[in-house]
C-alpha cells in the first residue's frame, strides 16, 4: 500500500464533506476546563535514576518533594516531568482557525471553508510561530490564547520550502507567554519528547513519546526536500500542525508538521515529523525583517541527473550562471534550401551543455545535493563550479545572486 504524507492540519468545509471530525462544543468545554485548572508555574524536576516497578504500587519510588509538596509526593518522577513541562509550556500554545473559500458546484460561485491548526507564542511583541500550510490561502486567520482571548492575526512572513510562517496579533503582554527555544542539535534517538497542540479542535492536548529518528527528509509544499527533520512517535493528529515539540526542560526543540498516514484519515499512526528548532532559529529572523527568506541563487533553472554529474538543462537569462558563462541545452535553428524552397529545422543541442561534478570541491550527484551546497552560502558569495565541457574539466567561478 502506498504511504501518504499528510500535513496534520484539520479542515472542515461548509456545505461540503466533513474532512475530519471536530468535537464542536465538547472541544470548547475541554479547553475551558483546562484554563480553569492550570496550576502555577514551578521548576522542572528531572527524573531520578531509581528504577520504578509499577507492579507494586506500594513500593514504587517517588520523587523526594523539595518543599514537601503533596503534588510531588503523589506522582512518579516521569509523571512529574510531564506535569511540569505542561505547566510551563501550555500557556505558550495557541489555537489557530482559518477561513478560506473554495470553488462551488455552480459557475462562478465560492463556498466558505474553515481550518484549524496550532502555534506557539514566539515573543512579547505578539508574533506567533506556526506552519505555512496551516494558513496557506486563508482570507482570515484568528488566534486563540490559553485564556480564551481571540485575536485577528496578520501574516508577517512565510517560508514555504521550510513550511514556516510567522503571524502577529495585537494582544496585551500580560496575556503572552513566549515559548523557550532549545537546541535541536542536542537531540538523541530515544530521548523523551512532548507535543502540545489542538487535535480535532481539542485545545492544548499533551502527548508524549520519544525521538524515533533524526535527519529525515520529507517533501515540502514546493516539492523540495525538507532536511534534518525529526521523526517522533508521540501521537499527532489533524490540528497538531504548527504546535510545539518540547524536551523535558519545556524547551522548544521542534515544530510538529506532518504524519505518515496510509489511509489519509488524518489520524495518528505513530510516525510523525517535526521541523527542528535550529531551522526555525535561522528562518524566523529573516521573516521578521524581510517577510521572506533571502536565499542565494545561482540562476540554473533545471538540471538532469546522470551517473557522471548534473547536466545543466536551462540557465536563467542574465542570472549569475549565465554571466559566469555556464551553458545549458541550446535550441538550434537551421535553414536548408531545397530547390526553390527554404526549410527551417529546429532541434535541441544537448552536447553543448556543461556537466556539473562539484561545487567548491564538494562532489554533487543530485539536484538536492547541488542546491544544499548553494544554499549553505550567502548572496554575493563566490563559488567555484567544476564542470565537464568538451570532455575537459573546467573550473567556473560564479558570484551568487539573491532571491527576489
């Protein structure tokens, strides 16, 4: 059976089919109950090293309560970590609802549609971190904070290749609890992680799991591969998109973005994916400043992968590669006279194209590898592209441009 990668955002279309079941009033009841029972913040207690035997509740090891708190004496060390992480982080999680339109069944008509997702308060200025696919195409975006306050949100910036977007709400600072950023480079397979989101509209739901694998690659909305993705087994469902992935110190280590779902039902299968926080650290400052990510560009529109390198198919006219003299396929038009008639013959000369074998000494054999090397640079940097031209190796210096 073919697997499908499903972005875990929940949407229901008015007047059409119900894509995912949403608990309506029930979800609001749960959310309000959570608001009313949120205990105050307290420091994280790390689990001890004593093994716990759950088969004998009378002899189970307990965390020694630092202040003699009945709460600390009631739960196991592992449960205490879950509770403390949720206490510290749940007020940073927001519920995002969107309104869009889709073509109706009649000519020139549109039908309203709604969607849901999750996000995190990023700073005290009211910036909200979420997935791009959560708000893609939305005409209206609303953000609900932990206390039930709802605000209209504006789009500040988006980066579709990394599925990241930043919104902004005009909320008082007393209502904002920014999430603490961690370091995803310190993650290890088997490490405990916690996810908070709004599956099926059930606000600020906690699920727990482990890091299943690191450095996965999954396709983005643009077709490019998203690299360094975190694979987790914590339950993610429709509506979890954009929500935080946390470590045991309640630090953001990732943003939940997709699940593998063979049936396309939007339900958890135990295989979820999160964007690492170190990618977010790199992207968000540019979104705040420019509204987009300014990437280095080389001006090569397409390449053809072979076992002997990347054959350049198309070079953007006037771009960095063209100015440097790199060559792609050439369309050749020839005129032939046969008696009183003149004929034109057009064909593509593939032999003229350069074949890329390395960039700055790094061998490349796929389009993704080539793009990764280029995007590791900055606009204006000079790189050396080694190509095979006319059966000879040639180094071509190229000054990178900037994306528009």
